[in-house]
C-alpha cells in the first residue's frame, strides 16, 4: 500500500471523526497518510501515522510540514480538517476573544497549513488541497453565527486560491457536509457572555439539532467524498457530502431567497415559543 509510488497525504485533525475517517480511507486507497492532532497519539490500529500539530502555531506548522517533506520529498495532498465550534448561542453571547479563537483554528489554521504546503507543491508542479467546509459555507446558521462565518471564509478563500494555483498544477476543493455523527461537540466552547434573553431560543435550537443528529450520516460519507475529489482528473471546486448536503445545495441554488429564509426559520423553530430544557449538543454541519 505504501510503496515508493504512494502519494503523500497530510490530514489535519485526524484523531477522530471526519479527519480520522478521511485519513483511514486515503490509506486504504493507497496513499501514505500522516494524520495530525494537537497531541501526538500512538497509531494503534490505525493504518496511518499520527504526528503532533497545533494549527494555531506558525512554528508547529512549519516544523510539521518540513518533517513530512524531509521524510518523503513531496506532499501530494493536504486535507485541512482541524476545527471546532461554539455551543449553540446567539452571536451576542460570544466575546471578541472567543470569536478570534474560533477563527484562529478554523480559518487561520487552514491558511497557515496552506501557506506552508503550497511552496512544496509549486516545486513539484502539482498537488491537491482539500478543505473541509460545510453547508454553512453557503447557508446561515442562527445561533451558530461564528462557526458559519468561519466556513463562509473557508469557501471564499478556497475558491479564490483555486484560481491562483490552477495554472501551477495545483487544485483546491471544498467538501461541504451537513449534519455528521462525530465527537465534534466534545471540543465545543461554551459561550462566554450568555444572556437570558436568548436562553429559550438557544435551547430550542439545541433540541432541534439533537433531533436531526439522530439520523445524521456517518463521517465515512465525507471521507468518500474527499477521496473522490482527491482522485478526480478534473476536480470540482465544491463537493456536497451526503444526501442532505446535496439537497441543501440545490435548494440554495434554485429556490427563491424568501423560501429558503422561511425554511430555515421553520426548521429551527425560531418563531415558535421554546420551553426551557437542557440538551446535549452535537455536531451541526
């Protein structure tokens, strides 16, 4: 599987969830895969090696990319997956520090990794960069505004970057899943400026997210989409991952804006009174 002709893939945030499933799927397909997490983990039964990486640190990113390049002489595929969210909350309920923190990982971490890897791909004359975005890169998420903002930023950055690098043999794609069953919520930050005015709506959105999560698709669906984009002879910019994501993409593209707006409010029950209730949050998109 990992012979001299294996392509070299680097997957951030690969300790669990979408990142782990993606790294495993790429290894199964014949890539030599390096997964990363903030803490070095033993490979265990994984088919890929885990390396320590903090995407919020310039030094950590440079050291990791240099080490992979030293070992194998090239990097063929970068999958930017590392990220986290804020538990459902009104945008007013997160401080500026909290907003900066989520952008530091979800967006600037992706930018750091891209800037470190692209010079190697330019010298090679080819490469693929695949960014794990979300349907929230083209849809709003009330009570998830900061996370949605990072995914809108990822979409805009990716599309612009693809135009810049295309003539150099490098392509950029965004994978856009919807609800996915992962332990993503284990790293949620609680809002640090909660207001009682938002309590009922916040708890209502949390309940609705948990309801939808009961039938959410597995991370393997996203991993399969990453592999499809990585191996495509003519890669597309955007790949919806899963049935719901495909439906939402079509809805956003063809439905009247007013209908989409009303559908979001109805689905999240934003215009209905919400009874107080505590619920466990799960990964939304």
